[in-house]
C-alpha cells in the first residue's frame, strides 16, 4: 500500500511540475533582507530581460492572485521600453514582501527600480495574466525595496545591466558561475547530511522541460575531490534566453539530495541565508518522512507536513555576541516554530519550540527523522 501511495504521489507531483510554473509564494528558499542589501555582478550574470526606473501610478488587485501594475517609465537600463512611456503589466503577487499588493500600493506616486522577465510560454497561468494585461511579466525584482535608493544605487544597476552578456553561450556560462558562487563546495558538503537526503517516493524538481531550456550540466566539475565523490548537476527553465527558474541536485553512489528549486536573483546569499535554507529544509524532510509512515494509521499526527510546508518569515536568532542560536519561522497556522541549534560547528537541531515552549511532538518527530527516512527507503 505504501508503494502505491508513493507512486501515485510521484506521478501527480511530476505532472504538476511540468504544467505549473514555480510562483514566488510557493518558494521555500530563505528571504533576503533588501533594506541594506549588497548587489553583486557574477561576472556578467543578470537574470532579467527588462530593468527600469519607474514611477508607480496605480496598483489594482484582480482575481486569481493577479495584480495590474501601471507606471510611467522614467529611465531604461535594459529592455525595449522608452522613457516617458506608460507601462501596464500583470503579475502574480505574494502575500507579503516587495511583490505584495500592500507593498506596491504603498509606493504609489513614488519612484522605484524594478526588473522582470516577460512571460511567453503558454499555460493556464499565462492566460489568467493576459486577461488583465497584454504585457504579462514574471520574476518581478525590486532591488532597493526597503529604502529610498540613491544615485550610487542607480550607478550600480547601470553597471550590472551594461556588462550583462547577450549571447546564449555567454549567458549560460555566467549563470553557472553564479550558481557555483552561491553553492560553494563547502555549502554543498554542509547541506548534504543524512537528514536532508531525498526520500523514496519523492519527486525531484525538474526546471528544464522544454527544448530550448538549459538541460543538465555539471557544477564544480574540477572539484570532485572537495565534494568527496559527489556529483552536482543543475538545469534551468529558460525564456527568451534568460533563466527563470532552476534546480540543483546532488548524487552519490548510495543516495541523493535536492539542493534547491527556485527563481534566480542577484542578492548575495549569505551564510545566514544558507543556514536558514538548510535548517528549514531538514525540518521539512523530517515532516515528509513522518507523513509517509503515519498518514494512514495516525492521520491526526501528520499535520507537521502541512504546517511546515507553507512556512514563512524564516530567520535566525542570535545571542548578544552575534552567534546564531536558533532558526525561526511562522507555520501556516500562525504559530512560531523555533529550532534550537547545537553550539558546535555542525549547528544541528537540538530541540523544537512552538510559541516559545518546548514541544515534545515536534521534537520527537525530528529526532526520529533518520529512522523514518531509513524505513521509507527500505520500501
């Protein structure tokens, strides 16, 4: 029975991945604080087809989580737009953050730098956007969302867009350099722990589904010794020669890992961002293995999976000396989960609190993770 359920889940998930783009609200990578965020040019990599300075005139919320954004183009750094022209685009919005209705509408009549990709691949999601605007966009990026940008910011944006390559081979090479900068061999080795490995019945995300996408390519091919024999591969969904989402997988002779599946960005991924991603992912994997083994016999005990899957507001907590002591997130029911980390170099999860109180259910669920993963893989 377990095999049949896993097989059905794998089939349904794989079908959904092929048909459905990854929207911003579905991603589980750590949020990046843009208030004083440093941008970095990864030797020519720029993952957007347009970059503009605009004055936001109107933001209208439409059905199906769609926004209509109207603005006046003040300057053009990248893309086929004209100064002084009127911009009217449709996009899917987030519940919070720079891509939310509340954030954008609060900046009515204000200037803002924005970058985005055009959405051209046909899908049901595209049709919903076209009903609102003939210019549907995706991957809206607001680099200086948390502060009033200055002339130095504009200079940085101009440098980023000016040096961005245009030839397909150069773009692909620049993108791989970005991935290898973000995912160093040290981070890959740190992530690839027993508690984060892929479980039996779990589908691997595949970003490359179309002919013109960037299909499987090796990462750190010249650093096999540093990776302890592990093989790292990436692939990306590409639209108009620009990557719009990607996934990275790691394999060894005995098991495999999915490092991430998300949209490209330019914010520097700090060690704290990586830690948030690793810890949140490990709790998610524990909840997933617990669900596989218990959802038939003890359905009431499998809520962990749903609560952690839709987590938000991921962050780290530090002590007075600046050392990270714990990971925090908001569960889908509004409660706060805190994972206390060990003080050693591994920074593993020691115990889990819910709303500040030790929760034996969550803690035991996580402590049983390795045993549960082994039982899942036995089948």
